[in-house]
C-alpha cells in the first residue's frame, strides 16, 4: 500500500489497486477477465493510473476504495445509491453481481507416497533428484508416489527395485508427513529399512550417498524431507545418549 501512503500524504500521482478498487474498476468497465490473471492485473493497474485526476489524487484513491467497501460490495451491491452508477457498464448490462470474474479453485487431489530410510550400519542412504523435475537437484530419502491400487508394501518394493537397486528389509513405519504442492495434498509415509545387499543404481536419482544421520542438515532438501531428516537426527542423538 505504498501508493496509498504516497498519494494521500504527498499527492504523488500513483494508483491504488486493492480488493475494493479492483471490484469497482471491473464493474465500472465490465471487465470480464479473471481478476487473478496477469493480463487482468495489468489492465487494472493501467486503468487505475489513467483514471487519476491531476489534483486531490489521494482523495480520489480513497474515494474509490470506500466506494468498493460501502457501496460496490462483493454481494448485493447498492447500485441505486452509487454516485457513478450512470457510467457503470456492468450496471447498464445488469451483470454487476457476476463481476469480478474469479477462476474456480483447482480441485485438490490426494496423493500417497512412501519413503524409505535405508540404514547400513551407522549410515543412511541419501539420494539426489535430477535437474528436470520438481525440487531439481535437491536431496532426499528415496520416495515414490503409489500407483492406483498399489499397496504401501508393493510401493516400497518397487521403490527399492527401480530407484535404488538395493535389497533391504522393510521394518516399521517411522512417521507420516503431510504437505501440499500446487493442487495436490500429499501424505508421505516413511519407513525404516535395514540394508541387505546390492550397490546403488537408479533409473531416476542421479546420485546416492551413504551418510551419518547427523550430517543430513548439510544438504539442500524440501520442507517435508527436512522434517524427516530432523526426526532421524534427533533419534540418532537420543540413541547415543543411552549408549
């Protein structure tokens, strides 16, 4: 709201585009574009600037905001009381209740993933993602999204086979981490496993390293993976206290 301060306090010729003024402008000119889209936002700023008077700029900006707050409300706008109703294109067309246009929120899709913390003596396997996918180049514990109809156990077996090339004994479930990304709500079920045989070989991950758990905070990781790494580090520290 820097523009509001500068225009009202110092009469700087700067537009204000906030929730109330956006609604007023979209209805005034019957702008039908998605109010959150880049083209419509660009139009709003350009239009707000073109409408600025040469004097009492701060008063004008304040008036537009108050018009949206008190008269040109989101629902049931009081058009009969509006001082600019005769120039309002949406009012003329009878579409004031339909504007501004807002795109529907994307449907949230639930996704289930499994991750495996593979331990070999005092070390765990940490793997690096390729540069061509989300979280490019970041490190994590091996994980995979479950396919439709695939059990967690089957997912763990596929993860070991296709993404690590290792043989390991899946043990207990360590924790479940939930996080959101774009339109997905992800449940990441994390398992402990004990290394049995094999050398790291992956059709997805570009690198794999065996590291002591206390060194995991040296790697760039996602928020969800950081939570898992923190739990492992804390568990390692507690284990050493009682040795």
